[in-house]
C-alpha cells in the first residue's frame, strides 16, 4: 500500500514551520529589477494562494500571464492586473478534474498559435476524503498527478511549449516547466502499481499521506520527462521541481471545520505569505542561474535533492509506461507520445 510521509495535517504543518528556519542560500539571487518582457507564462490554479501571487509577480516583471483556472474568471485576473499594473494578463478556463477541459484548453492555445515560455504547474488540492471524478479516477490522483501529465504532454506535442523532441519548433527558445511540489514527498513509499490509478476510499489521515505520495509520484514522472527531453549537452525543455515551503493559502479549505480552524490559525501565525513564497518560484522560473540545466529541485531558496527514489531510472521508466497505459484507458483523446517512448 502506498504511504506518504505525514498522516496528520497538524504534524505536517509544524514540520513545515521548522523548515522556515533553514538557511535560504539563494534568496539574494532574485532582484526586483529582474524582468522578462516578451515572455509568456502559464500558471495553473492562479486564482488563489501561491499561484495568484506568482501571477502578480511575473506580470510586474513584464511577462504576458495566462492564468488557467476553474473559477473566479475574470475577477482574479482583474485583481492581478490592478496589483501588477499590467494589462498583459488573461484568464482561461481549466478544470484539472475534468480531462476534456484540458484538451479544450490545449486546443484553444494551439488554434491561436500561442507559445508558452514558462509553464508553472501550480494547481493542487488537499482533500479530506476521496472523491470520484467523471473519468472514474480519484480527484487527488487526477488533479495532483495525472492531469499535469496530460497537460504537459499536450502542450509539448502541440508545440505550444516549443521543443524539438516532439514538435521541431524550438527555434532557440528554451522553455521551462516547473512543477510545484512539496518537500513532504521525501520519505513517501515507492509507487504502488497494484493500486495505481484505482479508486480508493480514504479519510483525512490517508488523504494527507496520498497528498505527499502523489507529489513523489509527480516528481518521479517529471524527472523521467526531463530525461526524455534532454541530454547532458542539449537542453530542449528544462523541467524543474520546487517546493514553496509552508505558505498561508487556501489549501486546507476542504478540511473538516475544527481542523480547518486550527490549521488556518497555524498558517496565519507562522507560515509565509503567498507573496513571499512566490519569490523562489519566480526565481527558478526566470533566472539565468537555471539556463541550460534541467531537473533541479529547490526547497524555497535552498538547492536540495528530492527523495532518492525519484531519481531511480527503472522507477522512472516503469512510471512512464504505467502512466501512459492508464491515461489511454481513461481518455478517448489520449495523445501518444511515441517519439519519447
Ligand atoms: N500551502 C502550502 O503550505 C504548500 C506547501 C507546499 C506545496 N504547496 C503546493 O502549492 C500549490 C498551490 O497551492 P496553494 O497552497 O496556493 O493552495 P490554494 O490557495 O488552495 O491554491 C490551489 C489552486 O489550485 C486550484 N485547483 C484545485 N483544484 C483544481 C482543479 N480541479 N482545476 C483547476 N485548478 C484547481 C485552486 O482552484 P480553486 O480556487 O478553484 O479551488 C487554486 O487556484 C499546490 O500544488 C500545493 O500542493 C502548498
């Protein structure tokens, strides 16, 4: 059975708090004057919390920002415009618990010949109990893992994220994909293929474990994607992973009432603001320090390694195959990625 590092949200929150005392080695590498005029950034789940703060910061730095969200359209975008002073902000509908909306979203970008320079896979949920989606998959699994696979695969195959491996349209552009993970993935179990993609009932404790575990699963997948897209001497599309550290956001909005009140109190008093947490994500998204390299991991502003399991090549290959097998089963619009198979 798959196991995550934490089964208690209060313990997880307090562990996150201790992380705030770790040295932030790279925090002076991002300057307010750093700009990315002319670049287009896509951020999923940008109507709230960390994603919203990333959107404001990147818009202030001159980029065109696409906020991919399932609600608060257009209000959240209007707020980002007001806070950043930029009008290069747009919102598009995307619900990662509904696979067809991912295809619609990607179709629209493709039809409009949009090019994404920086793709930030930020959207995520923490659920107090299992929930079945239209596809039959459990929501935490789909939103926090498989939908990120589907979306990046489509964006690469369509050339919306320019690349030579799948589309031959890179033309000197070096795009970056950033997956927003959690350091709580460290210590989660190996991927359990007996239960991979199966609908499993869970409550708060196991839900917390699955949250950390699916972050490990996603980190393993994006490490494998990085291997398939890039070689030592040739970076086609950089793929990085980052944990923003403990952030005072809406991530616990679905927790039971008492637990939610307690967690919100802890978050409010001791966690970082989204604006402050967004800085490390912005740094990794735009800094020249990350030009020409791939598969790096940042824990806030600390360079770190992910859980060792994430880097095991056999694990990556098996996960890649099983993920595409599952995707094909649940999605009539499955996109074959045979070029990187
Ligand atoms: N907060 C922390 O301490 C912390 C620590 C480590 C990592 N993270 C990660 O940071 C990321 C952002 O979370 P947050 O803390 O900023 O929480 P948040 O305020 O709840 O933001 C999560 C975002 O994801 C969106 N989302 C959820 N389900 C979605 C779906 N089906 N389709 C499209 N969008 C969906 C939410 O949209 P709605 O508003 O519509 O729900 C919201 O915009 C997550 O990946 C989380 O795992 C957070």
